[in-house]
C-alpha cells in the first residue's frame, strides 16, 4: 500500500471529528485525570510553524497520557484582549502597505476577504478559523473543541470580574501613581504583549543633575550621579528640537521629546517657546555640586529623544566621553562654526573623581588605549565603556573631595549620594527605558506616571505563597525553577488596566479595561466548565455563583445548584498537571499564573508542573511575520504531510531548546517516514505466524533491545523529552533493525513473528508523535488504532542483558575483522589476507577469563584487583603478564556499569562465536575457525577476554 500522507491524514481527521474522539468527560473510573494547557493564541495574525511546535509538544504528552490509561483534557481558547487586534484593523482600514503585504503575501488572505477583517472580532475570527483552528486540526492536535472561547465573550468576562472583585476585597489591588509603559499614539498604558520593539526594555530611573544657565535649569540625565564632580563639559544636538518650558514653576531647557515625558511623569509642564539645540551651543552652565561652569559643545551623537536631550560629559570615567572630547578637540572648524574658540575646547582636561585598580589616574584614557580604540565609531568602544562602568561600580573608591563619601566603594554609596543631593534640590528624577520601545500600533512608548489600578505583587505574604507553590511544582527543565523564584522576588506593582481595547471592563470603573496579561492568569479553571457555562444565563453568573463554584456551598448563604454541579467537574479536572509555555513568559505571564493560583485556590489545586519551550528559527534566522520570513503549517502539511511536520518539530530538539526549521532536513524526515511505512507494509502484508515460534538468539537480542527502548522512551516522555523519546523509538531502533536484518534470515517464521511484534510495539511508542501513520498501520496489523492500544510496558520475559552483550560481541567481532581488512587493503603493496579464505578466532585462555571475573567482582581499583589475583599461585607465577592484563582489563571496565560488566564476564565467548560462525562465514565469504588458547591453540598475548585474537589466512 503506497504512502499517501494527505489522503491518509484527511481520513483520520474526519474520523476523529465524527466520533468526538478527544472530547473529555469526567469518569468515575478515573480518579486521577490529566489536565494539560498551553497559552491560548493571540490571533492578531496567522499561525506559523513556530506556533505549530508550541501546540504540538503538549499534544504529544496528552496522547502519551491517554495511552497510559488517563482521562486527558487538552483544551484551547483565543486571547483577543487588548489593542493589537484593534491596531491591526486600523492599519488595514488605512490601507497601510506593510499591513496589507503581511495579510496578502505572508498569510494569503484573499483580496475579497479583506473587508471582513475590518472589525476587531471579524479580524480575530478570520485568523482563529482560517489559520489557528484549521492548522491545529490539520496537525492532528487532540483538542476538546467544545471548550473553546474568546476572552471577549460575556461569560468569560463574568469570570474575570469575579477574579478581580475577589483580589480587590483581599487587598491585592490598589490605586495610585505608578510608572507604566505608555503609548503616545494610543494615549494609554501598554504591556509587553502590545509591543513591536523593545519587549526586553526595562525601566531606568535617571538622576537629573540640575545644571543652570542663569535662572534657567538645564537638567542632564545620568545613571551615575556620583560622577557629577568629574563633569568637564556637556553636549547637545544643535539641529534637534528643544523648548523653554515652565516645569513646576521653573524655567527648564529640554528637548521637545522630554516635554511630553515630563508631563506624563507627573510634572506640571507648559511650553513657553521652542528652540533649536544650537541656541545653547557655546553657553556655559553651572554645575550644582561644584559650582564650576562647563561649556556646551555641539554633538550629532546626542539622542534628543532620550531623557532631556542634554548630556553631561565625564571624560575621566567614560570612554565614550573621552573619545568624544578628543574628537571635539581635533575638529576646530566645527567649533568655529558655532562660535566656540578651539582653544577653550583644547583646555578641557579630564577630572578624575575616583580610583580603581587596574586602570591609571584617568581610567577612561587607560580603557581606550588598552582596547586600542581609534574613534567613536570603533565597535570596541562599547565594550571598553561597559567594562569600565562595571569595574568602577564594584571596585571604584571616591576621592577626597567627596567628603563623607570619600574612600567609599561606589556601589555602597551611589544611592546615598544621590538621595542626599535630591534632598538638597541639586538633583531630580526622571524615568526612561533601557532601549527604544515601539507599540504595535506604531506609536512611541515612553515611561509615564499614571494614577492606575495595580496588582500588589510586592505584597510579602503573596510572594511567600508564590514561592511555596514554586517549591512544590515540577519545573522542566529543572534549571528554570530558580527563574520563577527570581521573578517573584523582583516583581513589584503591576498596572492591570488600560483606557480602551477588547476585554473585560474593570468591575468598579467601566472606563477601564483589564489588560491582557492580567486577564490570563487563571483561565485554565474556566476550561473545565466552559462548555457547560453556555447553558447558564449571563445575569446569573455573579460573585456568589463563582464563589460557590470554586469555594463550595459554605462560601455563600444561598449556593447556586448549577454552580455546585459545575464545581464537581472543576474539582475532577483541577489542578493543571502541566502547562507548556515559552521561556520568555517566565518573567510575566507564567509567574502571574503562579501568583494568582497561589492566592485564589488551595494548595491541592495549585499547578503541578510547567514545561518550558524554546524559540524557533527558519533556515538559521529568526522567524518574522512582518518580513514574510515564516512557513505556514498549511503549506508545510501540504508539501510533507502532518506526521512529517510533527516529527521534525518534536525530534529536532528538546522542547526547551531552540530549533531550526530547514526544508532539506524536513524533506529527509519525510523520506525516512516513507521508508518506515514501506517496511511496515511489507510486514503487515506478509505471513505472520499466529503462535510464537522457537526464537533464535538474534530474535531474542532484538526483543531485548525493544524492552530497553520501551524503558528509555517512557522515562523520556515522563520528562517531556520529546527528542530523546522519538530518537530512541525511531532512529536508534532503526540501527538495531539494520543489524538484525543483516544478521538473520528474515524469511524464518521466528523472524517474521519478531518483526511483527517489534512493529506493533514501536507503533504504540510512536503514536503520540506521528498519530496518523501509526493509527493506520496499527489498525491494519491488529484491528485497533495505535492510540487506542495501551502504552507498552517492558516484558521481563524478553529482557536479557546476557543475550544483548553476547550479540554485542558478535557485532564487535565483525567490526574488528573489517578493521583488519581495511588496514591490509590500505597497504602500499597488495596483501592477499585482505580477502581471506579462513578467519581464525582465538579466544582468551581460562586464566585470563579468571582475571576478568576478578575485575568484575572487585571493580576498577587496579591495586585491589592485583591483590586479589595474586592470591592465586598459578596467576602469581605469570608475573608481569598478569599485571599487564589487569591494567588492560581495568581500563576496559571503566565507564561500564557493574551489571553490564558482570554480564560480559560471564559470556562463553567460544560458544557465542561458534553459534555465529555460519553468519560470519557468509559475511566474509570465508571459513570461520573458533579456538581457545591453551586447548586448541598456543597462548598469544593478542587474545584477551572479550577481544579475541583474529588471524586472516589464505590457502
């Protein structure tokens, strides 16, 4: 039967759909069900191959647990909260070419369909139905589709309302000023999920050093306020836009961009007049700490969009500033152009304010010279600057002019120094990002102080609960556990609302919407009863309804009967056994998930485990929808088949590792699966004995290897190690089969029975990975789809380490003979023995076997082995010969476990090679003679236990 994945897979999709195969219901027979979740997709665009892996990894685990006999719930829903979808719709309606290109060219949206996407939910529904849902079904995901919902559904909003009313009553929601990411275009707070650029940006609190020009404040932002005594000059972009503005009753000179930021950060700001930066070039401003006047120089490298747009220069301690000053001194023409006397610039010298070991009196000068930096464009400058900043912070000691702070380490006194001068009025504060941040709508994102509702993740009792949850749950891989604890420690207040967007309105103030990360913390509980809530009138889903559902009859005075019924289903499925999610979500969503579960539910209902997943590359580069650098699952499945797509995604790396989709390798997987199909088809179509025949040694060897494979795959699946599991079940076992096919007569009844038995077991092992193919083949072989057959368990009858090591010796002997032949064939002159008529195999003498048994008993301590063997008078007489053999066997024993070594020491080598003599003769087209030292042949130093002497002979 020819392998046609498209036809085969479509048949199984229809069958699963018609039978409701993956619709999970509570069962009295299964008191320990498995509940698996994955972050619901955000359908602001189409599904690509990276998403396919995200959802296929948990599907594999779900299928594995079903074969283990579990009742498994694997649901999915759609996250539409927030503004990204609204932004995408607005860009579409404006006819933005980039947006149209993504829709038409990347996601193949038909021209006639574009109009249907011009409402937020129309847009979301298109990508839900035509991309995500279709892609997931085509991949064969075993999802219970009855439970799907969107976060814009009115019933889901009732659930979120209950959550936030509960948190507010418990004192974990507060209102107050808080720094937030603020989109200047949408004029509202945004979160990481709303960003196009700068997702990793962090809030940075700058110190504003209040330099002055007469009565005008010229604030300059710095992260190193202690360097203020080393300021020698300042820089400004002469061509950028600036303004004189009234700020809290004072006149300030700042960039035009800073005006808006200061206003958003709680200052009372009124622009008095605008100006170009050139207006301040050549002026001298007063340092508020030293009283010195410093010259303002023109510089195109100043970013007027960052902080205040005026930059103080500390050339003794900033390699950037040191190089900039040298370049300014060398550019007399530019200085004269702005009316600056070059001699004044030349007179500027670095002023050291601290000492640090490993650098000279002027640390920045030492750093620049050490790195051989030649200009401000030199890439080495950035590293030199970073290294010096780091060294000065941890090891720099302030000079005497710092008074009470003199001699102190910078890291010990920076905050105290800053606070002291804030109190005196010399310093101020401004918030900025660590990098440029852009909203998905295209607007710039700045730091704003907002009077907002925020979740109190800084609450110590809440943090303790979250830490306790982490200590109890399983973190896969294990090295991620510390990342959750670290995130819990640094999380502070989290603004949980925004001004508009899709989602649930803040219950006590419907001018606001709960933001995306905040409404997606416990939705896993909603899955358990989502399909049944459709029958509950919306108006009945009030606070008491959900209190009864999640806390029981005693939680309310008049418990709702429907809620009590639903509570039984929630109790049946909860907690979530495993949540599969991305590594970058540990710092937000996943830790929020832990916080909210720790507070709202009892420990018995806390998440039991989280499996982290890595990122995907496409032909070695990051996937990008906006650049069209993606592969759509539909196209991949059409080209290769769903099983191939699944198997590549699951086998190319462990879930938490990054993987790289490469068409050539995917094509290779397709070919390998087809070969597997063809060999399986031959077995199924052939005659398989109903009763097990008498098995040969090689049959028992393959069956023993099969039991080890079952153990390896099962252990890997328990840890969600999809690559280890699939490699063992497929590729590694193919190596065993390759030897078996070479080793035996496949027409023997016992061989046919063995191959059929092996195939049946492997189909069940591979069923979670390639469900279409394995179901079809297993059903043809046994009458039952593979997914409906139980997960294999090792059969002790077939487990035999002795059989495995004996066959391993035959395989090793073949390799040794081939090695000798190759060496002879490579000789300069022809050597007849390269093609022998006879192969003489001389097995080590019994006394040598005795030494091996001693090593197996005593271990790899050479002294202890010698002490034991020298107690035997016969061995003692052999002297150095025994010593040399012990050394060699001890080396052989290292790296082998005791059980394997003991099995090897018990092999009857001569009998093993005799049984394989016919095979060896056919393999090398030669007579094979097996003899034993001391009985059939003279002793030779070449023969040692498990490594017989081999002689190739010609007539």
